């Protein structure tokens, strides 16, 4: 079997490419690797990356050494960022043209050019049995031409049009920002077109599956959740540390961090003066508050040793208010037995019981009170953390999810029966 795996992701450094989208990508690659399939990988690096056979060979070596993935790697540069001259052209490029279709949208245009489609067509000459599209961006290069009878599998870790609409509603705000809502229909149609062209489509949660079923009338959907590895049990720390972790080149994480620091933290520290707030993750230069952090807030940057980080974490706070998919940070904390306080949207799609396995609060004051309560109440903090750990082991085990991915890729007939029965049961 030969698999063509197409992804917009370009891991410059696999040791730091550990956030959610890379973890999900690696699970799929592990599943492919376990089948001893021939793997062709088509990646789209930023246009400033110098390309050539040496760069592709270096990526292939890095994948083999760091992830244990053997692949024939091909690189095709993204289209460079459009820089129109003049106020009117800037206005049209930012607000109007993206409403006409994905080809004009800045998040998708870099993957929809002639070069990307030619690179994809060249990979098709190797006659893959499966074409795996790792996101809606990856689907752009495959939107025209024959696929030669290959099965097309599309992974949507986010429902893109819904994620985009939510981000428009969040800070930062400016006078013309509401015009961005005009782009949502184009995203909806582009997403639906990619789904209907695919043999099977995978989403992170049953919530996403039901939403797409109702809003688009599509049925070729399966739930493949995000997942985490099992962690050994250890006592919950008594240190009064509240953690937020994420990659801050993702705008919803930046907004959540600013909200946590500026709005939630002052209320929390007034109730629990000994508390400390830890902000972890790469690209923290995007957080404005980093330059003038309040007392008690510590910016850690990228943390490679998550065992040590969660070992000193009493509570994970996830005040996310936009975005999509499911939050790896919540599953990760739960796997360590660390209790989580989150907004309902932050925990969207994750099957943890409110006030038993996770604490959900919508208001600023509610988030602060919930964190303070878990810092002060040892028994409740331990109980919620332990219950979440047990539930995560049952539902979000990485080994079990990779086995399900393997079964789908091998086209086992039992997978089709499971899929049909699961749709009826749900």
C-alpha cells in the first residue's frame, strides 16, 4: 500500500513541534508506519525557506530520527504573502476578495497556487492507494484533477468556518473588523466542497460531527479524537501554581492568555494571595502583557519537560473563548491528574463531566473563584484530578486512537461496521 500524506505543516524543529496539530499529525503518521506502507510526504514550507534536495533529505532524516517515520519527502513552497499597494487594494485584499472564495483567503491562498497543484499532481504519478489530506489547507492542492481511484481521507482538526467566525468576535477589535464576517460563507462552501470530494472525513469530537451533519448535510464523517499518552499516577502538588499553556502563534491562545493575565488573575490573587500564574509555551512574544507582567506571573517560554511542569502545577486554567477542535492542553493536564478550570467553549467536544471531572465557568469572577477554590481545597482538587485522569484513560488513550486510525487506513470491514453503528447509536 502507498499513502500520499499532504500537510501544510512544516516542522522546522521536531523537538519543539509538540502542540496539538503536530501531535495529531504524528498519530496519523504512526498509524501509517505501523502498516509498513510506502509513505510519500508532501509539505508546504514558508516561501522564505531555501528549498532543494538537501532540505527535503534533512526533513526526512529528522522525521526518521525524532519520530521514527520513514518517508519520501517532497517540499513545495507556499505562495508568498500578497502585499498590495495602496489603501484601496489593501482594503480589497483584506476584506472583500476573501469573501469570493478560498483562492483569495490569506489562510488558504498560499496552498492553492499552480505550483502546489503541480507538486500534488507529480506525487500522484506514484499511484497512491490513499491520499491523506491533513487539514482543509492541504485539500486545496487536490481540488482539481483526477486522483486515479485513490481513496481520499480528510482530517479536520478544526471546523474552519466556525473557528474563523469565533475569532472575528474576539479581541483585538477595530472599526472594520465586522466586515470579516462576509468571508464566512466562502469558508463554509469551501469546507463543504472538500468534505464532499473526500471518501471519509475525520473530526475531533461528536459535537463537530453533529454540527457538520446538520449544517452541511454531509454523512461521510467519523470521530477520531485527539489523544494523550498514559501517565503514571503521582500526588498532586501543594504548590499554589495555576498554569496556562499553548502555542502563541495561534490567536485564540494569545487572547486567552491576555484575558487570564489582565482580567482573571487580579481577582484570583485577591482571593488567594499566595497563588502564582505560570504561562508556558512557544512564541510568547505575541503576548503583550509579557512586557509588563503583573506580580506573581511567570513567563516560562517553551518547556520541554512537561513531567516537571505538571509536577509543579496545581490547576490548569483554560479561559479560551474562540477557536475550534478539542484542546490537547485539557487532555494533557487530565492525564497527569491535574484539575482543570475552563470556559465551556475551551472544553468544547471533550467528554468530561462538569464539576466532577472538570470545572466549567463562563464569567471572569467564576473562573477566578474556581481556581482559588481548587488551590485551597486539597480534597476536591485531588478528586477532580483523579476522576479526569481515569476518564481520559478510558476515552482518550493515544494507543487506542492510533489503533483505530490503523484500522481505518487498512480499510478493515469492521471499521465500516463500527462507523455505521456508531452513527446510529449517537
